[in-house]
C-alpha cells in the first residue's frame, strides 16, 4: 500500500484501563443521557441545547468555556438541557487544514494520533469530572467511537458522513441519541435512509469483530441547510421545511420523530451572529404549530469565548481556529432568551 504504517495504536479497552471513569463520573453521564432520551422520546418538554466551539482546539479554553455553562444550566434547568460540544474531530472537505484534537493535540505541531487519542479521552473526562456535563462529539471515524463510548451523551453524524454505510451501522449500535445531518446536497431522503438504518438491528464487521447491533430508537434528524449546484447556501429550518419533515417522519413510520436545528453552517451562511435569529424564528413556528413543536427537540449552536475565528496560531485565547463562533456574552444572553420563550 502507498502509506507508511508508523505504529500500532492502543485499543479502546487498553486506553480505558489507563484512563478509567470514577463511579461519580458514570453517574453524571447516566443522568444526562437519561434526560436526553426523555427529550428525544417526547417524555420531556425540555429542549436540548448542543452548544460550544466548532472544534475543541485547546483544553484550557474549552474547559473555561464549559465551566461558564454550569451556573447557566442551573438557571434554565426547567426548560433546557445543555449539552456542551466537545468536537475532537474536524471534517475537512478537501482533506487540508486542522483536523481536530485527535489528529493534532497541539494545533501548531505535527499530527500525533497516539497523543490525540489520549488527549481526546482526557478532555472529555475532565469536562465530566469538573462540570458534571455529558458532552457531544461528532463521530467522524466510526472505529474510534469505542475510545469515548462510556463518556459521551450525544453523537452527531456529519453531512459528509451520513450516507456512509459504516457510520449508519455503527450508529445503530450506539446507546445514546445520535443526530444524522442532512447531506450538503440537501436531499432529505439520504438523511431519512440514515435514520431508518440507525434505528434497525444489523450484523456487520466492527473493529475486526463480527458484531450485532440492536438499533438506536433515538436516532433523529439534524437540519443544517444545504448548498445548491451553483455553490449557494440555502437554509432548511423554515416553517415549510419543518412541516415537510414531520410529514416525512409519518410517511416513513420511524420511531421518536425529532429534529435538531443546526443554527450555523448552511442555515446561517456560516454567519454565527445569525444563530439567535434562527432559534427565535423556529420557536415562533413551534408556538404556531403543535406538530412542529413536537418535532423540534433542540438546537445546535457554535459558540466560544470570543466572537469570530482566527487562523491556527492566531494567539487569541478562546477564539475558534475553524468556523466562526458566537462569543460568550452573546451566547449566555441567548440561552436565557431561549428559556424565556419556552
């Protein structure tokens, strides 16, 4: 093969033995996952707010950001369940650029996958231990999920991965809610096929094992907008889009119909400052139509300490080195505004 096999990496079981969870950490995760399942099954009227940096590029600033969410969560706990984004893998359309903590625990250094696996687990563990949150991460590489399967509260499948067979089958064996994004083309049938596959049992090869999954009834849609053939972005969070998605769920007969609205990406044209407006619009649709209200289970917001973005090595603490984010002051105000509207 035209590649250099540098070294054999530790398997998930070995990594977990080196970095085990405490009983208290497991209790935090179980409690958060149980609440998320109540939301996505319709047994709770709360909304999930999946919020945080585009990519978890710096352990100190990510922990600083998430620690600020703790008192906010306490104030809105009757209306919202906050799920911090700790996205340690970053999909790249062309393959170039910063690929996330698992590739480069130091964005300014060379890739080191062994250190990246350790850094990823350590960061998620610190968040659970120090804040009590169970976090969200994107499953960019299905074979890597076992390194974090005892830590995560929520898993997202990206727009470029949602049509991949291994992502769909792995999602069917995950015990926590999994969001399947619509593809960048905007074809909702791709997303619905992905949800259907994830909700059913399968036999497949996973990490060298013949595996049998039991299906994930909490697999659901994430609407993130799309890009047309001319390269123009189009949102898909509008009232008609949500009514249509509700009709699709009924037609397909899927379990636990639900949608999370990704407020950035193509829905905002990658303008993070549009995210509050999008949320408020969707909440107005929910007040107008009970079916839409039952469908919408939460929002996804890209947020960090500082507004905007910077290049790798830019030197501004708490500012994204990937997609631009909404800064802390605006984000904190947004959380309280959402709670007031519910």
